[in-house]
């Protein structure tokens, strides 16, 4: 964990009237050598597994720790371990021991690594169902190439990976299973693209500086939890929903919880279409345009978040709605702010109904008080886990 982060966050929450909007830098989190945080913090995900000094032996306990709409994601819990031993990549004929070879297998697998590793993919990584990518114990990065695509599959967990500088690729044949291939078009350059998938959990990752989105959830995806991540240095962070006309996204349910949205983020944290979105117990340390946006009547249930606006009058508004008919239309959309802490002049424009009955489909967990976030989320992003010690 980062002591600097804890000190800054406690100061932010405790002294709202004198808040400074200067960004808090947390890159040191990736290689911190500080002692582990107190074992139980009130973060239900971390409290489920981080108190076990034998976490390496018991890695699969993580699969029973998910919360929110992605709580049914079990990843590769019921399969064997697969150890990645090489950072190489052959998109069409992947070699055994590479991340791509592990990800496309037809059976459930819990994928781990044998050392620190930076994987530079040549084409997007097509995930097959029932897989966990678990970077704990080493510094694992996917960067400077196309990144992760979760398309038309189910039960994926991605944990403990730094994903950054992702770029488009395509117009090539890519393996999608043990004996299946696709001719892929040009990808968007997302960090993680979730497309027509369900039961997906992205936890304790760090994401930054990708060509398109950091995490995009589109085209009928649902049952998604995005938790404990650290996102920074990016324009359009998260898109939820394919388009205003894509009505299958009306069934989308996404939980965004315990994340730290750091310096250099501009907008789409997230930007939602249709569907139901529980945005709960996150820390926002400034946005250059807006934090939460949407169109096509999404339901936004914002609970127990800390929103810290940047200095400057143009960056105070948390929300942005896009509607061809203007406010006469969006005033009926159900967007509420319940127990959020709004600092340094941050403003959240609510609309629609405030009653809890209107947010049943956008409620996935019990929100903790925003004032407790300094203890609940002491170490978002990639954890510094040492074998034989509390993580």
C-alpha cells in the first residue's frame, strides 16, 4: 500500500472545507515496499482473502469474494492452474506457456505467472470462458500493443495486472479457442473490451493511457463488477453501452465499486447508455470535463462516493447528460446521489425519482459511508503481494 495515499485521502475527507484539488499521484503504488495494510478494513472483497498469509496456496478463494452484479463470476476456479512462463505472442498459433495459449483453452483455467513479466501482444487477446488471469506475486503488465477482449464468453476474472498504452490492431487471423480462429477487424485500442459477455469481474488492476477506453462494456454485456482498480492519465475512461439505438443494453447491470480515479482523467468515469449502474464507494480526485455521463435513459445509483473537483469553475459538475430533447427529457431519468461526499465545490445534478424503489435494479451491495473510505480502500490498483505474507 502507499502511505502517501492514505495520508492524502484522510486529509481530503477530514478537511473538506479547505480541500485542494491538486491531483494525488499514486504511481508508487505499483512497486510499494511499505508494510501491508491492517488485515480487515471493511472492504468486503479484500477482507474475504487478504488476511490469509497462504494466499498463494489458496489463490482460488478469490473466486468466492466477488460482490455486486459480477458476483457470480468464478473464472477458472474449477479448473487447473496454468503457469505463464513466456512473454512471447503468436496470435494464430500460440505457444504453450504464453498468456494467449492459456486464455484460449476450452477448459477452465486459473492463469498465474512464474516471474515479473511485460506482455506485448501482437493482436488483441481473445479470452475463452471460465478463465482467471491472476497477477498476484509478480509485476505483470500488458502494454504497448493491443490488449484484452472478452467477447461472447462468460465467467472471467482479471486481477492484479497493469494494463496500459493499448493500441488498435486487427486485419489478422487470431486464435479464439483450442481449435478455432477468427479473422479480426481493427480493434479499438481498449484496455479491456467486454462485448456481449456476462459474469465478468475486473479487480485490483491499474489502467492508463490507452487509445480508446480503459474498460468498455457494450453490446448486451451484463453481470459486471469493476472494483478496487486505479485508473489515471486517460481521456475516455469507461463506456457502458454500445449506442443509443442498441436496445439490448437495457438489461445491462454494472457495479463500479472501491475504485480510485486518479490524476489525468478527463471524462466517462463512466459514460452510460440504457441499463442500470451502481457506482458505489469510489474516490474521484478530479475530472477535466465530467465524471458520470449518460444518454438513452440509464439508471444511475451513486452511493457513498467521494467527488473532489479540480480548481476552476468549469470542472465542478460531476454529471453530464446527452439528450436530443434537452432537460425536458432527462429530468425524468433516475439519477440519484445518496450519501456522496462532494468536495471543493463539486456538484451532482440529480433527476427523476429519489426513492429507493426506483433503484432496485441498480442496487447490488450495501454502500459504506463515504467518510470511511480512507480505511475501506487503502490500496486500490495492483497490490504488492509477497509469498508467505499477508497481501
